């Protein structure tokens, strides 16, 4: 497995990562994929499991991560940081008429990765994703797909493991309807979070069932 025993791993992102973690305790993991990953690895090797922190914040875009990166990443000194960001950079275009250009998204993302690399922290990049429920979400692909491509380019540039979530959800939706995984196309059900956790664990080489 890529992640060393006892390493500190930070989860960063928006509401998908936040997932009700709360802000009143430093070790709150929320109810989503971050908690599932941490629990699985703790059960797998309780004596040497990595340690995890969740700093996802609901509603965040890439620029918001950049604004709080010093406090919520660099100051924590993790060995690894897993980043899932981008869907709000798309969503705000359609609900608030506040688009984020591809250039700005990539510039903000690159800036945090440059800071991360300079601090000796290794990144894990997760693709943002959307499912076509309700039907208007299909329009979002025109904005989201270039941003997914940007995340893939950055993964190559920074030699970061890439968690292929958009493809994982597309494939899963051939077996059960999209709303089984995410009723609004964005926020996963418990099963959707389990799919993220499985895909994440496979990417870092952790042994899992199925």
C-alpha cells in the first residue's frame, strides 16, 4: 500500500468530504467516504493503521481551498492529503450564475499543489463527478468535463495517485440507476460513499473485498 503505517492522512474537499463532520472536535470524520476509509484501514491493521483528519467544508470551491490551505493543510503537516474538489466550481454556474473558468480552477488547484509539494506533503487527487439526476445535471458535463481533464493533467504533472471517481460512478450506474448512488447527482447515498471509499482504497493499493 502506498500509505505508510502510522502516516497522517488529511481529507480535503467540499460537502462530499465534509459529510456532517462537525467542527467541535479535531478528530470528527463525518458520515461519508472519509470515515469509511479510516474505519476500514483501522480494522485491517489496528496496530499500525494510518491516522486520518477530515477538513472538508461544505460549499467549497477550489479558490476556497486555496484561501485556507495554510491553516487547514500545511499547518497540520500530514504525510498525505487527499483532495476532492470541483463540483461547486461547476454548480455555482448553474444556480447562482457565478461560473469558475477552467483557467481559474486549474490555477487555484495548481497553487495548492505547489504549496503541498514544497512542504513535502504527497497529494492524492480525486476526480469530481456528477450523475444525470435530475435531468438538468446532464448540461453540467460541458463545464465539468474540462475540469476533470484538468485534475488528470495535474495528477500527471505532480505524480499524484488519481482516484477515478467520475468513471467509477458512470460504470456503477450501468448496474443500478444513478439515483441509487446520488439522488441529486452530486451528494452520494451511503452506498455512493462506499463506492468512493472502495475506489480510493484500490487506488492506494489497500486490500479490500470484492
